[in-house]
C-alpha cells in the first residue's frame, strides 16, 4: 500500500490531522491499535479553545458541536468558602467551548467514514522503518494479516506510550518530565451542573473542580493521593469530599447522583525535544503532556495539528519544505508556554505534601492577586482561551 502520509494513532489528534489532510487532497491512512468502540469509551477533557473549534469546522466535523456544546465566557476560582469570577469577555474576544472529547472523536470518526478516509483498527506490532531517509515505511499486523505501507511522511499521534517517539535516536532526543505527587479522582454523573461556569477550588483539604459536559451531564474532580484507586472511593465518599472543598453556596445546591464513570488520572508534565526526526513528526501526547489543570492537553495537540497540517499543505501544494523543516521549533515554542501556564495553575490550586506555611501563604497571595488585579486576570484569560497559533 502507498499513501502520502501515514498517521499512527486514531485518537483525536490523529483523526483531526487525517481528516484535514484528506479534505486537502493529501492521501492518508490512520492506524489505530484498538477498536473504534474502545477509543470512544475513554472519558477525557471537554474544554476546547477557539483554535480547535476552527480546525473541527475545517475538517467538516463541527455540526453537532455547534448544536450541543456550551460556550463559556469566564470561570470561577474559590478559596475555601470565598469565590470570585474571572470574566474572559473583559480581556479577550474569545470564549471557550465545553464539548466532550469522546463526542469530538466520534464526530471525526463519522466524517472519516462518510468521506471514505482510510483507517485500520486493531493494528498490532507497528514498526517504523527508514524514517531518516527519503522513503519511510510502516509495517504492522492488521486483523491478523501483515500490512506494509510506503509513504512520504509519518505522523506519530500515538500518545505517550506509543512507538513513534522511540524512533528518535536516544542521542538526539531529550525528555523533560515532572511527576506531581497526587492524582485527580473524577466522576461523570447524569446531574445538572452546580454552576454555569467551571469552578476551580483551592481548599485546605485539597483541589476540586466542578465541570460539565452539557446541561444534564456533569464532571467533577477532587485531588487524591497518587496511590489511590477508584475502587477505594464510593460515590458517597466522593460527594462528601467534594462538598467540603467547594464554597457552601455551591455545596448546598449541588445535585448528586450515581456515577456513570469513575477514574483516577495521574498528573505529569512532559516534553520531548525535538518533535521531528527525518520524515517522522510527533504530534500531541506522543511529544508532550500537561497536567489537566487549565485543560490544555487536547488543545495543545490541536496546535500541533495546525502547524503540521499547514506544513504538509505547503510541501505538497507549493513544494516548499520550510514548514516541515521548522515544525519542531514552531510547535515547541507554543508547547513550553502552555507547559508554564499548566504548571502555574497546578501550583496555585493544589495542596502539595511538601508545602510549608510559607508556601501556603504564597499560594493564597497568588489567588488574591488574581482576584484583585485586572492585569493578572487578563493574563489568565488570554492563556485559558488559547494562545494564538
């Protein structure tokens, strides 16, 4: 088989890149190691920057998003029983959109199928060959049969545990990582959101977040020990803990119910440099991970897709390789700014085991500054709604 671009990974970044290239007349195939049903069973973030929404529109996968999503013009921060709002609309003309990543991925699968884009599921033993030459190849097993794919380029969109990143030689590849000493216990419940905006809560008991997917589906999180398992937490224990971490006004009115999904997400910051080697280009979690505070994981993958998609178009339409040659440098410049923002949000809102009284005073002063300073709110708003591409 021959295609122009082989895409490893059928998550949202791989599917978005594949569909954008397909619509531009660039021949692609997407390889996914799991089934479609498995991919769509994963519950992930749901806060989308305007740039990602624009890309979904270009991909032809935004109709349901526009019909069902929720637009947010601000967010709430609380400290124990006090809270304040940061209005994005006073500092930027861009809102954020709440729409579940699972639904976004479903929309991309549907449009891929509708437009006859090539995709293989249940792919095993993926091997990349000659990525530093002029004729890279991908070998794999699909549905029990060997498949060989010749291509011009390979896009590694296969996540942190995927095979793509390992094909950048160890002597060339530098990896930067910070592991946070806690996790997020999250539940999904068929209950109305407690508030029209997201609530980020810093309390003496630890961090909490009140979010939503739509008007009747809510997503809540509490900071937990890194060693905890979801099975240790009953629904009642979760709701009791959440109520103690958010202001009384919200705790008294929150509607609780049985969880329909419960899981614990570890928190880490990670960056791989460079994000390209020869004709292999990393995209999304294959190259970088942020803690979920600030909702930047999927959105940073989208900025990678934007740069890589436009670089491929430039290469095929204009025979201009500048975008591909500079992809890593361009993408990483934005990646590190997003890493800084996510680290800052995480540091400001969580309780760390090593926190001293001085650290807690500094944390409180940071939140007071955010409440009182228009300049601090403007900086948060610009980063939260999304830095320009």
